[in-house]
C-alpha cells in the first residue's frame, strides 16, 4: 500500500514538473513584410527580346513557385549531371549534415532532463575493526568482516518554472538554424555549380571570339605583306598590322588561364581533385534561357530563404534564453530516492532485514549572488534585441538581393539587344572595310579601327549572353532556390522530429 502511494506520488510529481509553467517570453515569429513588390516602380512583366539564341523575352510569373531542381530549366544535360555529382560528393554538404546531427543530439540529450535519472551501484569491501578503540562491527565479534552493498538512486528535478523547457526550446531552435544552414549550403553549392558552368561557357566563347580575331589579323597581315612586296603599302602599315596581331595573341593566354582555373573550380565543386578533369564541358550553345521566371511574393520569400529562416531561429533561441535566465533566478526543486541492501555475505544481500531506503526533497533558491543572475538576464534580453536587429537586416538584404536580381535580368535583356546590334554592325563594317582596303578605297588605319571595334563588340556579345544566364540563375538563388520542393531525399534532411514532453 505504501509502495503504491509512493509510486502515485512520484507520478504526480513528474506530471506536475512536466506541466509546469515556463517563465520568460513565448516566441512569436516576426510578421512578414506586407509589400507585394520588390521595386518602387511597376515591376516589369516581360523583358526585351532580340534575334539571338539567348535573346528570348523572359516573363516574370508573380506568385508562382520555384521547382526544386531549377537548374534543369537551362536544359543542359552536362549541367544536370554535374550538379548531381556535386550533391553526392561535395564535402560541404557532409559537414553541414553532420552539424545538423550534432545539434539534434544536443536537443535529445537535454530532453533527458525531463525524466528521472536512475543510477545503480554495487560495492564490496573487506574490513578490520580497530578493536582497541571500538567494538567489532560484526555480530560474531570477529574484527574481520566483509560488507557488500547494492543500491539504486533515483533523482528527479521537476521543471516547475520551465528552466529545462526553455533550454530545450533554445537548443531546438539552434537545431532548426542548422537545418536551414544545411539548406543554405545546398542552395549555395547548386548555384555555384551553375555559375561556374556558365562562366566556363563564357570563357570558351571569349576564347573563340579572340581566336577568330587572330585569324582575321593573320589573314590581313599576309595580305599587307603581299601588298608591301608590290609597293602598294608602306612598311609602317605592315608593322602596325603585325602589332595588332601580336596584341590579339597576347589576350589569349589570360583567357586560357582563367578557363583552366575555372575547370579546377568545377572539379572542386564536384568533390574531386584538380587532377580529376571533369568530363562535362560547357559552351553557350549548350544552354537554353528559361523564359518563364516564377517570382515569389516578398512575404513568401522571407519564409523560403534559408538565411532568413536561420536568422529567425537564432532570434527564437535568443528568446528562449531569456526564459532560461529568468528561471535561474527562481527556486529549483529536487526529489530523490535511495534504496538498497547491505550484508556481510553476497548470498545474504537480498534477504529480509538487510534493506535500507531514503526519500528526500530539496529546494534551492538564490538569496544573494552579487546581482550576477540579474545581469545575466539583462544580457539575455540584450542578445535578443541584437538578434532581432540582425533578423531585420537579413530580411532587408534578402529583399534587396531579389530586387537587384530582377533589375539585372531586366537590363541584361537590353544589354544583349544592344550587343547584338553592335556586333552585327561591327561585323558588317569590318567586311566592307576589308573590301575597300583591297580596292584601295580606304587607308589601313580605317581597317585597324574596324578590327578593334569588331573585336570589342564580339567579346561584349559573348559576355552579354553569359550575363543573361548567370543573372537568371542568381534570381533563382535570391528567391530561395526551391529547396522546399526537393525530391532528392539523400541530399535533403527532413524537419527535425523532436520529442515534446512539456
């Protein structure tokens, strides 16, 4: 009967502790921005277009969702294969996943404080009584005796004021922060792979344009030498053309160096070594420009961007730490029970009459600590204010990032249209000037100017084409990258399933 009562009392204590009130503020997520636009003026619905493989008009689909594998919209199989390899082999994802597992285990460990702590022990000793001072401890009067003790210790700290609840809440928020850090790592990796592939394609295009210019300069140099032999041009014209050819050749090695370094970067992003030359090669002709661009509303973006979500969880953790600081200033209760058996022989350890037990309850409260706990609470509140300001800063930066990306996509189309017109005009002017030079209608200086104009226009066209691809990828990244729509379970981590006992 007594044991039943004790069990009921212990159960009631556990329940009351788990249901205790949690002091400190209850966290409330900040309200999302109410603006429905990223730009102060009317947001463009469609970009300009031009007759070019990458010159299609892009349409902004406001409020539509982003696919989880947005890079497939570029319709480049080598790019899709490279991203898949990077997601499997890049060590940054492994590190982020390990950090998340570590954070989750910290939560689980803290949740153990909701439950009683049980320890068991056994000790065996051989003793001799100092018979000159005290009587023998054994009933037989023998000063030599053995003593075996087995005991069980149960202790429990009811969470009356929510100290453990707030601690678990803070750790759980930190674990969620790590989850969003993992998603940010995923998004950064995939975006970097796409950008690296586009940059490689741009460099290959610039090298091809420069090699075309070298060929033109080589042909013109040969023509001018023949004309010099015939006495039609001066040696100064020949030397000027040879200098132009040398300058064109001089621009090739820096581009080739950048391309080689870009290949090293791609190998590293895919989790390989620089000696592991990636099988994928990229050129601008291998990409298609996504023409339908889903654009989430600002209120949605702040919930989808991993950096904003991570900042919110940091704010949540700081809020819970205020409760921890407040609870530390309040009394703490402890319940404990000790029971066991003691005998001179192990065989008699559990016989009647050898048992013992102790039940105890305690209360500890800070009376004077030099205002240490008060200042720790104030520090926790200041940390919350700091986290709130950093959260607002992160939201502002996120929306600015989206606005910048929208502007870039919009003006990239205008830039490409101007670059196409400039390149075609420069190409036509160069061909006319070449014919006129052969007929003696213009001086060599006119040809040299036409060559330089065409080379500049051709490089600008390649860069404008690559810019449209890169800034389109940047827009997907700025909008959060669609990680919430991912289906690659191996690379993803589900929301932490935490044990809730409070």
